[in-house]
C-alpha cells in the first residue's frame, strides 16, 4: 500500500484568508444596518450639547457622533481570527447606554446593534455562500 504525504498548509492558509474576507463582508452588512437604524432613532427628541463649562471633552453629546464610530475591526495576525463590530470610542463611550438604556440614561434604550444583527442572517448567508467578500471598509487594528 502506497503512502502519500499531503501537505495542506498552503491550501489552509488560502482558505482561511478567503473565509475571513467573507466574514468581514458579513460584519460590514451589520455595521451598515446598525448605522442606518441609529440615524433613524436619533431624529426628533435629541439635543446636542457641548461640554459643560470647564468640562471634559467626553461630556459632549452630538447627534451623529455615535453613528460615525460604528466600525468593523480585525486585529492583524490575530490567531483567534476575531472580527469585531465596534460602537463608540473614548469620546462617545455611551454606546451600551444607547443600546440597553441602562442606569440613569435619560434618552431610554435606542437599540441599534441588536436589531441589525437580528435582520442580518439572510443577507449574511448570501455573502458567505456567494463569496462576494470585499476587503474595503474595515479597520485593521494592531
């Protein structure tokens, strides 16, 4: 009986690269829908305010600031191959209060990430099966 040593390492690297590209494309679908949902929820009863006199910059609240921070990120060379959809930054730290309406958040819950994820399965399935993943529009961290 003949023995064949088949080294699949090169194929696995290429397959993983293509799969991660498709996963990033799927994450961008959720990101885009979350931005659209949040923009719609910020219409109406929202008043922009700047930092209180002598206050810190992170006390500022502007309508589009949170929308602008929703992004897809992937740490370069991450062995876990994680893809994140991130909302907020050090200036717009209140993403969790917007999503869940926690604590003394006066605006109440304005969920944007969970509804986007709930609507996404069909579109994501099409992207993952079709392999139409594009790499533009995501942030590489690290």
